[in-house]
C-alpha cells in the first residue's frame, strides 16, 4: 500500500453535451427498429464479428445508444486508474485507434484537461460520420481529426503522440495480426499506451499477451499491475474490473432492459515509456467488510496478497472500508 493523494476521479457517466447530442439524434427514431439493430450487432460481436456489422447510419446510432455508455465508463475507469498511478501525467495529444463513434476520445477529454488535439482512426464509415456529428458543437473536441481506414494502414502515417488508446479493438482482429498491431501502436506512443478489452477470460488473455510482448519491447506497466512481472493469477481466475453506470431511458429501451443501471466488466493495461515511480497495489475484487475487519484481495509488487485490516486499527480500517474493486490501495 502506498501513501498519497488520490487525484479527482472523472464520472463514468456520459458528459452532458454528449448526452444532449445523442438525444437530439433520437428525434424521429423508431426505438423498436433501433433495439432490433442493436441486438443483431451485439450477437455479431459475441460471435467474433467486428464493426463491419455496422453498415448504415441507423446501425451506427443503434450501436452508440447500446454500447457507448458502457464503453465510455470502462475507458474512464481505466484512465482514472492511470491517474492514480501518474497524478502529474498531462498529455497534450491523443491518438484514438479503432475510435468508432469517438467514445474513448470523449472519455480522455474529460479525464485530461491538458489534451489539445485528438486524432481518431477507424475503417467504418457510418461510425466515423456519427462521431463527427456528435462532436460538431463540442468546444472540447474542436481539435478532432478523424481518418478513415484500416488501423494498420492508417497508423503507418500517424505522428507519435503522448497518449494512444485502443479500446475494444484487438479482439476484432486475428491472433497473428495482433502482434503487428501492438508494435505499431507502441511505435506511435510517445509516453503512454492504454488498451481496453471486454472483461472476459479471452479479453484478459489478449491483454496479457500484448502486455508481455510490449514489456519485451521496453514498456513498463503503469496500471493496473504494480509490477512488470508475470501476472500472478492462475486460471480459472482472471484480472478484470467492473464499472456501474446508470441507464438513460433511451438506453433501457434500446437494450430492452428493466434495471436502471448496468455493470460493465473490462480488462485493461496502461504501458509507459519510462518506469513508474508509484507502484500501487490494486484491489482485485470487492473487499469483504465486517465489524471485525476488512479483507481485500490485492495485487502487489510482490504478488497476490489477502490483506486483513482489523477494526481495532480505526484509521486504517476507515480507509480500507472505502476501497472498491479496481481501486489503487492508497493509504
């Protein structure tokens, strides 16, 4: 555990101007048709498909309504964790690879006020058009440039930037292609690379493979791991986190959901060019709180640890009660 001041956390909820832009697009939209399109796209993704399932303006909007809130929440949580580890990181430019409707760029803009320019890459025409429409009136994303093309092709001409993000992308390509894409992403990273994937065993496996590959190329882990060593978890366990987010009425209708919230499970890794000064233990599951103690499963610089904080140590107990799954264990 490390003593330090936790930087302000950005909200997992879509920013007001993005919600307003999405709601404006809903005017005249058939919710029934949008729900059917969203369900078809979701099935395609679950079956190993990719953004080629999004072939029209209506498809792109249905996808954004169904998936943008959860993707935004996962990327924001990952960037917040990076901020825990590197509170003074202030990137000026962003490269959003596989950007889709621009979700990761919106999240990064909220987390890092220092960002001045945003370069987005994606091969999908309808998603690119939607992204440009959603940010048309945004003062925050006025520095956006969106290039259409396959990531590996367009990346070759991209300039290196402070922060590169690839969210929910590497699962869309074959295993043999991932190594090449990983090296390309790293070559365009001047400071930090963030990869976010679904919080499934296969998503985690993709993250771990890329993590090891880039550590071998000189990268250092900033989050979530407090070390550059081998992941200490053993199957059937896997490293993933969860972020709860509220569902807007339109979100509930499109997803045909009853609960007013959902929990997005995700895995991620943030890699940097230089070793990280603050090695923060990470909470790997929701702590168990009782009147006697707080018991928490932590990943530490020395491996896995089940930490028990007794109630009799009132100050430490009060701090540990505030730990949540995915947090850095900051005293």
